[in-house]
C-alpha cells in the first residue's frame, strides 16, 4: 500500500462507520462459530459481511475517482491511474 500521498477522503466518516459495523458483525459471527451455531446461519451472516465490505469498497472507489483521479488527470499524473488499475484488479478478484 502506497503512503506517498496524503489523500483527502470526503467519505471518511461514512467508511469508518460502515467498517466498524462490519467488524462488529464479524465478531458476532466468530461467536456464533464458537458456540457451534448452524453453518447455514453462519454462511448467511458471512454473506452479509461480504456485501457490506463490497459496499465500502464502492464508496472508497467513488471517493478516489472523484478526488484523487480527477486531480491526477488535471496534473497528468499517470502513476495514480496505474495504481487505481492495479487496486481495482485486486478488489474485483
């Protein structure tokens, strides 16, 4: 992960709140597993967390495009665009 640039994220609070909820949900799933709850219930809850994480990824991507990528295009910074392509490839795997 590159830390060369300080990024100004417009949706920081929204992302942090959603991540906190997902982390709490994961803790609940861990407890479900420890308690021997039904695997079907656990899989359904894991699916909900995966969906929540994907939605956080969409917010981060939109924020990045609307801020960092726009700046990169205006300044001709091709590295930001290359980094974005690599990140999207990894996110979508």
